[in-house]
C-alpha cells in the first residue's frame, strides 16, 4: 500500500524520516511530494495511492477525481477546511484530522502575541501586563484549554464560552463559564479566538461584538482568517484608538490596517501557529499512524466526514 505525503510546505526531515520508518514497519510505502509548484504534480502523484497526508494543501474535488485508489486522507493538524469533505464522502473516502497534536504550539503563540501586543510590539513606550487582566476564550477545545491554563499561570482571570461543552468540564480547570458571546466580549480585556471556519462562524467576529470590549481591548486570532469581519476591524479601530488586533492569519486588508493603525495591528508573515519542531513531528506521526490504522484495521476515530 502506498501513502502520499503532499506538502507544499514540508514536514521537517526528522518527521518524514520517522514517518517512513513507521510506514515501512507496517508494510507500506511512503511517497513524498514536497515543495511542489504546480497542482498538476499533485494530480499525477495522487493517482495510485491508497492513503494521503497533507498539511495546508487543498484537497479539492479535482484532487479527489484524480485519486483512483484513495481510501483515506488525513490533514495533519486540527482544522480541516482545506479538505473537500463532500467530494471525499461521495467517493467513499474517509477524511480525518489530527486533533491536539499542534495545540501546545498554537497556545504558546497566542500567549506570546498577547504579551507582544500589550508591550507595544516591543517598539518602546509604556505597555501593560497580563496579570490581573481578563482573558475571554472563544471555544474551549484543545487549544483553548491550554491557552486558559497558561493565562492562569500569568495571573489572568479566565472566562470561556463554548456551547458545545458541559459547564462543569470547563469549570474544573478553574475557568469561569459565561452564558453568551456578548457577555464574554463585555467582560474581557483580551479575546482569544479558537473557532473553526464554517457557515455559522465566517465573519461572525463583527463590529457588534467588538464594540462591547472594555477600554484597552486586544483581539488575538490564531484560528482562521475567515471568522473575522475585516471591514469591521477597520471600523472599530478607526473609532477606538485603544483597540488592538493580532492575528496569525494575515487579513486581506493588512496593508490598509497597518497603514492606518501602525503597531496596533500585527500579523505573522505566514501562518506559524503549528510551526514548532515538536508540533511538526507530532502531527506527522499521528497522521501516518491514523492512515495505517484505517487501511489495516478500519480505525476511523478522528473521522470528520
């Protein structure tokens, strides 16, 4: 059985070497397609494989159409909006993600961005401390929970809103649960976003929510670009000189934001939430083990379609 790892932005060699070893022991062949520049290369390479592993690479309807023998695709990471789930399901292909493998890396980045912004992007002048401030976590999943635990270590008060979790499961971490998004935004000096991008969440972080935040507000986005209404970010920041925005996903209007608001806005040059050596290895190993587990034993624990 062949497993293709198609990564425009490759895994570290340490990760791919270990992935190859795991595959070989299981009697599988691991094929690498790295730093490809033409999607036609992807189409050609995916034709004869049973398993596929990607990072942020788009598994489109056309990719699926070219995958004659594909049985499973795994996105090495938590988000899976780069997978065409409908096309996978229609062709009987199982789609999975690898939840939790990148969580600590993203959580540390979120806290780092809070410090960076609170200290005026290290550009000088009087900043502020995290201690004693209130952090609101929107979605208390793997990443959100770790952000909360790290924030508590800094002496922050931590609130969370997640309608999909039981209140007591959040409260056992010493985190207070709020009943609505409006309450979360009203009470929080910092908001950390950890929601997926879907039809309900796209552009949901809007002016009506942002205007509720107290003076000296910081919005930190390590989730997805699409969940933030970029026009409303311009509007709130134009009205409030105390509002700050940091994102790990450069918005489409970044040039406008930086020109208008200077160091009150920060975006990483390329998404780096999962860009640590540890996360890189963890996600890759989890992905290859999940592919093998499904191909050999039908294990579909992290199926998303």
